[in-house]
């Protein structure tokens, strides 16, 4: 087993993200082929059933979509590029979230026909939150209805990004035959049976003027953000390709522009120039600022992690896979060198762990390695860690472990639930164990109990996600199960401010009792997507600082179950203003119970309201059925927010409560003759209308 060491500036960690069916996995397959990682191109809908390399699970091959993010590593222009192919379906957004948490850059794929779609908007928000610079690849340029200029405009207007083409397409639809590189001012066409031969040529004479004008626009946009290019543009000498390329890179890394490229992955056009852009315009690990928190005298402080092999290790476990060989952790090394057999410290468990097998990741074919350097993403067996764990090395001077914690990723709230039971009673224990394994892999899958029936309840981000897990139970555990009807995962909120003043006192027959008083206010925070905003306005130590955390724990416990239907409470602000203590009987537990009981009582008096998840629904269908498509959504309490006429096709965007969408696919097929498609992503929570809410509360209370 050997490890090939790559210098830091030749490393790239990128994700490939898109709305479902934009061609992201097909693009990844071509990248693997052109980089020599595979020697046969697999297709998502392969007639032989082999499928694409990165879609390696049975469910992915059956459904023709990416379900689990998959990692691989390729070499291009002597650069080592780790690629994570992420799902495009909204139900598997957790896979995108945790991948973007550890990536340095991304390729954002759009269909030249559909452009910006529902999941494009969701992924854009995730990329922005994690500060990931990206380049855009407008795919499917060969498709009928391709509209590259409109898609560039949509990226600017709908995503608020400065999308700047660094190429021009050579033709469109059936005539698409390559691209014009605006930096080098040359035509690029891919030839050969699989597009493996890249041919460079002069720009066709009829396109020279358009290409020259487009290059000037590119220079104009980038020079607004780059002093060196601006100075050169004001001078008399021609701008060199190296200067322009460097300026584009600086502006991309600063999140000022999004370079746009064009191609057709399925027709083997434009992929190699995209790989060049990954090398030229996306950052290496040393160009990205990564932080970890460390305990300080006044609370946690941020520590900048340095991508240096010789420093003590700091690594982050962002994903787990349960394999036949054990639990495989996906690890990003931010600092130091991971060595097989070496020791690490897990601050969460406060335990010393041994590095087992280290792997260079690739679906179904990982390679064993001896070490992993700063900046790399690798697989780790045998560490006994959990997703979200930080793994630390030891200070060489003191031998003490580093006390660092890398911020974790956001886990989406579950919005839909279904009861699940085995078809054979003898399989109950096996079902519980399998679901525990799945929830360990996927933090967005929540396993609990139905309060009414006592049945096992699985909750997640969408119906398809839950159905896939039912399929996996059959495929991987030979467990046949029954799923109940989908149920909406409601939430509760408050609409009126309430003052609370509660004293928790409990006497003990011997020893210390319990004594804690809390006074404060509970009010709407105005942020329905955030469970709690906690404010400390106490003075003169009326609640000693060590007990404030216990108060917050009690508040959060109270918010787990609202007064209407026992649903979690969101959009609440709790302000503590005063408290009471006892020199002997006050404790963490006493203040936790005092805060919990105070908030529980306040919630009942704060005019509670029921919240429901609202989906952003995009529908595309025949123009003749446009009125029927819109009417169907309006009858479902929907609000149409955008429409578009695309000739023989029409599309619309609406905000619709999830509770109204469970049978929509069949309805849409009926009114359009099966010629329409729809996609949904989570938009947010909204208050349920009073009449509807009363019926829901009555039903759930039984």
C-alpha cells in the first residue's frame, strides 16, 4: 500500500450538484472516462442494467437517480481532483448539505432547456451558506428547446449570481458542435467515438465578431472586480490569456462571479474544457479559510486551520456508510497528516481512537493507502466515530489532544412521516436494528413512535426518501414491511407575547433539595424556520452563569412538544430577565426543570398556532393544459407565483401546502394525459388557516 503525495496547489475538492435530471451523473461519468478512471462509459438508464459508476446501489440503478453522494478521485493536468457526485432530488438534500460542508468548490449543472429549477435554488442557498465558489455548466445544449442565453439570464436573476460566460456555444440543439473559448479565442470540438479527442481550431469566420464582442464583455465584467485586469484594460497593450485567466480565478474565489461553460455530456462535448476550468478557476485547499472552535476563558474562540501536513491533525467526519466490512467514515483532513495505525482524539466522546484502514474513495473499488495529507478527502474504517465528529491529533510538546470542534452541517427538519411495520411479527427486532443503522447513516431520517398507535414511525424530508428505505430493508436485510399513509410533520408556533415567573421548589427528606426561580418573556421571534432565539437579560448574577445553559436546555425540552398537537414549536424567542437561587439547593437540574415548566405553561397562553410545511412546486406540461394545471394547484390551497410560456409547453411555479400534494402526481397525469412533470422542494413553514387547523387538531387529538 502506497500513498502518492500531491502538493497542495494541485489538489481540488469539488462537488457536482444540480436539480434532478440536469445530467449531473452523466457528466461525472464522462469525467471519469476522460481522466482514465474508468474504461467504459456507463449510462444512468443503461439497457444492460449496469448503470453509471457513481450510482452504485441497487436503488439508484432501479430509479435512475443519485440517492447517496459518492466520492472518487481523478487526475487531470497533473492535478488530483476529488469529486463528490451529489443527489439532485430534493428528498436527499442532506447528502448535498454534508458534501458542501467539506468541499472547496463546485460545478453547478443546469439543463439548457429547463434552466434554473426548484432544487437549483435550494442548492444555491446551501452553496452560499457554506461559502463554496462555483462554476456553472449549462448541459444538454444538443436538446430541442435549448436556450443558453436565457439560462444565463435566469442564473443572474433567480439566483442573484453574476453569471459570466467564458465560452460561447458553437451552435445549438442538433447543430451544437463544441464551444468557443473566450480566454484563448479558439474553437474547441471533441471528436472520436466517445469525444476523447479534443480538437482546437480557429473560430469560424462568421462567429469572430461575436466572439470578440463576448470576450470584451467578459473583460469588462471581471475588470470591475480586479485591479490588475482593470489597469491592463485601460492600457494600450492586448490583454494576455494568463492575465485574464488569473483575474477570472480571483473573482471566482472571491464569490464575485460565476464563470459559465456550455456542453452536452451525453453527446461528449464540452467536458474536457470543463475539467480545465476546474483546475484554472476553483480553489485548492490552501486557498480556502477553514475554522474550528476551541474553548477559551470567555467562551469558544475561532481557530484558523492551516492546510499543513506537519501540524497536529484536525479532521471532520461528514458521512458514514454501513458496509459489509464495517462502518466507513468519510473524512476531510483540514490540518496535519492522517496515518494508518496512528492515534486520534474524539472530543465528543473524550476517547482516544486508532486509525484503522485508510482508503482512497471510489464506488465499489476503494484503494488502501498509508496516509492522507492536509486537504484530502478519504475513507476511514475502524474509528468508531459518528457523522459530525471532529477528530484531533495531539500537541507534540505536551502530548495533550487538541481541543477543536469543526462546525457541523445543518440537518433538515423532517416534513413527512409514515408508520412502518414488518409483515412478520418475528422481524420486529430486526427492523429496529436496521432502522437504527439507517438513521446513523442519515441524520435526516428520524425514527420514533406514533403517539396514538404506538407503531414505529419514520420521518424524513420526502415520500421518496422513506420509500427508498423500505426498498433497502428488503434488499439489504430481507425485511418485508408495510408503510402507512403519509402524514405531514406539523409544527407549532406562538403569536402573542407572554410573561412568565416560575419557582421550582422540591424538598428532600435528607440532603439537598431543588430550588430555582426564572422570570422572563416568551414571544414570537418572527423566524419560523428557527426553533429558538435565546436572550439573557439577567443582571447582577440573578441566574449564575453556570446555570444559564441548564435554563436553555429546559427551554428546548419544553419546545419539543407544543400545546396543540404535541408537535415541535418553532419561531420562539425566550428572554430571561431575573431568577432566584438558593445557596445549597440550586443546581443545573433545578434550573432546567424550572425553565422547562415555565415555558410549557407560557406556550399555552401565547396564542399557539399550527404550522405546516409549504412546498415550492414547479410544473411543466402541454400549453393546452396550462389552465387545468394551475386550477389543480389552486384547489389545493396553492398560490401561483410565476408562469412561463415555452411555445408548445408551459410551466408554472406555485407554493402549495405539503398536505395537499400527496396524490398530486396521479392528478397531474390525469389532466395532462401523462405529458407533464413536477418537482417539489421545501419552501418553508406557514400558519395553517384556522378552519383547516381546527380539523387537523381535532383529528390528531382523536
